[in-house]
C-alpha cells in the first residue's frame, strides 16, 4: 500500500480560510432566516389583531342578509310604484281629447 499524503502547512493554510468563509456565509444565512421568522411572527400577530378588529367592528353574515332583504323589499316596492305611475300615464294618454262644442253660429 502507498503511504498516505502528508498534511502540510500549505494545505491547512488553504483549508482554514475556506472553512471560515463557509461558516461565515452559514452564520449570515441563519441570521437572515431568524430575522425572517421574527418578522413573520410579527405579521401573524398583527394580522390576528386585525382579524379580531374586523370581527368586532363590521357586520356579520346574518346581519348582512337582513339588511340585504330589507333593501330588496324596498326596491320591490319602488318597482311596483313605478309600474303604477306608468299605468296612470298610459291611461291619461289613452283618453280621447275632449270635443269642442260648436255653437250654431259658427
């Protein structure tokens, strides 16, 4: 068998900066990941607060249905009133014009 390659100072001097570079990059990536996790948690907390505010402030689905039904009922009444007005206008225009009376002298 052949003798293993001896480790020299040049090999160690080349490997150490490469290992330090890799560890530095890893440390920076980990720091960014931790920062992103912290920001994501902050956004999640703020969104939960916002959802609670919306639930407390704005109308529920049932309340929205009730208001919609009232508005639709009012619109139906307005539509019925418009139909009656149209009928009245039609009746006025359908009446024959009154005849003028002629006197014997004319």
